[in-house]
């Protein structure tokens, strides 16, 4: 693969190492005048692992992608797609379901 796609390959490698469902990882890469936008889709059960406590894992992944981008003179941004039925859509419909989702995510994070 050409030099310019190392950011996508890098993200796939890191995310697949973190999740329980590596086959469900999808990475889309788009380039525009603002730079590179990489969109990440993962299995809904793996969202907690990708986001991390207080978003620290997601922040670390974004920082690493920016470093990879700087090496190739590109501005790289990461968008993590929220899965269907995610916490935000539940909050607008039913706070009880959202609370259960948070409890489930916290349980999933326990090792």
C-alpha cells in the first residue's frame, strides 16, 4: 500500500488489538481541504474499550494518529461512529434504557 495510507493501516492494527470483535472493525478514510478524516466503526459491544475511561483511550488513539499524520505531512482526524442504539439515541428516547447502557458499559470494562 502507498505511503499515504499508513494512518488507516495503523488505526486498524491498534483497534483490532483492543476489541473483542476485530472482524467488525471498519475504517473509512477521506481526504479533503481540511486534511484526512478517518471514520471508525466497531461492534457496539466494543465501544467502551475504544472510548476508555473518561475518553482516555480515544484521546490516545487520536494523538497517535496525529503523529503518524505529521510524519506524512498530513492533518489526521478521527471520528468514532456511534453504533445504532447507542447511548445518545437511548437518552433521547428513554433515560432508564440509557442508565442500563451505562451500567452495562461499566460492567464490560471490568477485567
